[in-house]
């Protein structure tokens, strides 16, 4: 696929996402009544402040404050300021903070089905993921899992289809993956492990040094805009696509249920509206920024390279074998997986007719 075609396809998907969701939801908040209490919350995150993922936390805080005329304020904190970036769920569950912005697939060790809240290999793109969460029963399924942790979650960001990672050497076949040390979380990491990769999980702020100093041989993060900010192009030359393990990753805001239940109904509705706005805003902003960043990276010497058909086919086979294995061992995973799989088939059938046919036609011409 040509680089321009890749960028155009992402733009088409994002534009349709925003229009589709906007037609079905609204971020209009209720009028704040006099006499409502002053509430002060803290929000820990899994992100450094320079990354686009931090936008989700900032959007929520800004909109909640504006829509309550300053009565309800949330102060976001970067990873490490209050707790480490991969301990957001623990901090929210314990009530150390009232809420946190993170990716649910960081916590598959606590419940493997949490991967579906973010993204799974060869799953749903951002538009399809939003459809599943908001209108296909997905959010209810994930909130049921989080209730076991005294948490309620809401989608609060999406990066769009991600890139396939940075590699210090060219990866042409499955044999090139054997023993490779790669930073990649979630079920994508488990699939890579099945393909022979030595999987590492690191927060964003630690990736560059690990890659630059040779502690790892490859790493994935998000996409051109954030990857450029982290300087990953300075530590590795080969940039692979597509990010088959994260075709539409949703970020979540996790809220301690005890704190949530203390909020007035008006504040709860305002908070939910703000998370919805954060979800839409992040997705559209990433698509606006990633195309320009990708052009800069390629102009600077980055070698943009597609994964081979051999690797893609092997990864897909391993992914669905993994899902079936997990479903056979875990009743919660099976319940979410079966529901998700049925929705995936339904929306794929529809998108073959509308989205894919249109995208194939308009991107066939590289003018």
C-alpha cells in the first residue's frame, strides 16, 4: 500500500466515525443547579504530559470544570507523579485517587477479558469499536467486569489504527522474530510471544531509553505523532505497518465506584458527556496530526515497511487460537468474546458493503 493511500484510508475512517457517533449521541450537559456541592478529584494517568494520549485526561478535566462552572474540578497527573503508569487500576480501586486515565489491556493479568475494552489483534477499528461499546453491548460487558474492582469505566480516547512498531533490523519472515526482545502489551504481546518474541511491557516514558540502549530490539507505542515525540525514530530505523494488534484502541477513564456514587446525578451526567467528548476529540486529533508526522519521519530517513503476508497470516491464526484457549479456561472471557465475535462478524459484513468498497475505490487513485 502506498503511503498516501495509508493516510487517506485513516482519514476516511475517522471522519465517518465522528459523523456516525455524533448522529447518535450528544455531549450537551444538563444545566448546573444552584446549591450543588464543590467536588475536587484527582486523576492519575498512564501517560507523560507530552503525549497525545494525555489529551484525554485534559479534555475531561477541562470540560467538567466548564460545564459545572468550576464546582467540580479534576486535576490530572502524569504517570509517576502519584503512582507508576501501569498501576492506575490499583490506585483507583484502592481509592488512592478518585479516577484514572489508562488502557484497560494493561491489566489483563487481573482479567484477560479487559483486553476487549482497549483493542485485540485483528479486531475492530475505531469506528467499529465505538459502535460495539456504545450500541453493541460492549460497554455494559466491560463495566460488569470492572464492578468486581469497585470501578466503573467509560471510553475516553482512541488513537485510531496504530502502527506496527519500530525495529532495529529488518523483519522479513517469522524466523526473524525468534528471540527478538519487543515492548508490546496486551493480547498482541501474547500473540507475538507465540510467534517467538521475547515480550516486554514498559510504560511510554521508558521505551526510548530501552530501545536506544539495546535493552529491547523493537517497540510499539501509538503512531507517527507520539512515536516522533518519544524519539523512537532515533533509536530504530525500520517502521512497520499495520498495527494489527491495535486496530482501534480505546483508552478508558476508571472511576472508583464509591466516589462515583457520591456524585450528584447532574455531575455524573456531565462527567459522562466529558468522557464521550474526550473519546471523539482524541481520535480526530490523532488523524489530523499523524499524516504530517509520518511524512516528516519518512523524509528523515525512516524506512516505512509493511509486514509480510507470512507474518500477518501467522499472527492472525495465533490470535484466534489464543482467544479460543482463553475462552475454554475463563467463563468471563468466553462471555465477552462470544458477544464480541458475533458483533464483529455483523459489522464486518456491513462494512464490506459500505466502508470497504468506497475506501478501495477512492484510495486506488494515488493522485
